[in-house]
C-alpha cells in the first residue's frame, strides 16, 4: 500500500482551520480509549501540548514530499517521547 500524498494533503487541509476542535477530540479519545497513558500527561499543559501536536501534524503534511526533513524531525520526536516514558506499545 503506497501513501496517497494528494489525498492526505487534501484531507488535512480541511482540518487546518479546526485545530482546537481536532486536538480536543484527539486527546479526549486517546485518554478515554487508552487510560493507561494518562500518567504520561499528568504534568502536561494540554493546551500547549495540543498546539505542539497540531504543529507537528502540519509539519509532517507539509513535508510529505521531503523525506529527509521528515526523517530528521520524526527521529527527534521519537527520541523525546522515549524520554517522556512512552513505550513501544503506546
């Protein structure tokens, strides 16, 4: 299965002006469906975290055609999340 970049870009463009709505829904569902990750957010400002999440998504979608930028950024993101206590099963 290959990535349909055009479809992903078009889909995400519909969310760009709904950042708060999207991130509120995302975290509500994440924490409801996977309560075991709640301790990871105990000391987290969810407003700021939501902004970071959305900025990361914008970066990823904006760089779907630039794998070098994605590789570097996503490796850094993964490294930081390991430091936060995120496990492979998360």
